[in-house]
C-alpha cells in the first residue's frame, strides 16, 4: 500500500465515561498475556476526518494474534456501531464461552443493550479505569498504526472514500501482510494459521 509513518495529530476524545451506567471490573490490570486466540479481545472507538465530517470506527482486536476481528464504521458513535463490530467479530471467530471483552468505560459499551449482547455470547466484560488509556493499550496501539500509516497521509473527500481505504488497510494490509515483532515478525493471519496448525498436530 506504500505506507510510511508520520507524527500523530492532536488527540480528540471519543467515548464518554461520565455517566451513571454500570461499569465492569478491570479483569486485566494491564496484563495482556493470553495464551490462545479468542481469549481476550479489546475494543474502542476512534475517529477519522473527512470533508463531509467525522467518520467513527469501532474496532475489536484479538490480543493474542493482534488481528482486528471485528469493526464497523458510521457517522455517529452509538451503541449500534459497537454492536455491529461485535456481531461481525462473533460471526467470523465463533469465540468460546468465557472470552474477556475489554473496553474503556464509554457509554456505548456500558449500555444495557451492549451488555446484553456480551451475556448472550458468554463473554466476560472488563473495563479500564477512568481516563487510563494504558489499560486498553492493545487497541490503542492499533489506532496509532492506522493513523500513522494511513489516515495522516490522506485527505478524504467523503466518508465512503475513507471507509474503502480503512477496509483495505485492515483486511488486506494489517491482518494479512503487516508483520509484528511480538508475533515473531509474521502477520496476524500467518500467526493465527501457525497456532492452529500446531494445536491440531499436538
């Protein structure tokens, strides 16, 4: 994709943690050490500027494989948006009961409808401490890669243009081609493939 790095732009808040909705306990405590795929997913919402206005991107990352397992994009950051990302991840990965689903305390993730989905899918909800982005470091790291390698190098005229570029970045480049040092210098897709090949042979 001809990608290169560029300095990050100023931070803009997305999810809102000032609310009276129930908040889950932090089950991870910044210890991101799963031993297999679909054991821990981290989720968040970020934003992308276009000439039409903001485009919001909700994503879910598998902490073990570094793969973006689900995502959704829209004009507003709603519970529906994060729910779309979750449905996509579940349909694709069919995770086992007990998966830890970690996010910040944003109202979208604390909403009754979203918590009901987590229960339906047998997930354990975990949430960061208020205002501590390090508690959700894996997905924050992905946002940094996305913006440094793609977003900050383009001016998107429309949301549709931004959506197409982000979809290509995630599905073609990041998940299938981008090498990660913590994965032994292979892509998330290759790392996942090697894991299951070894597990089946054991």
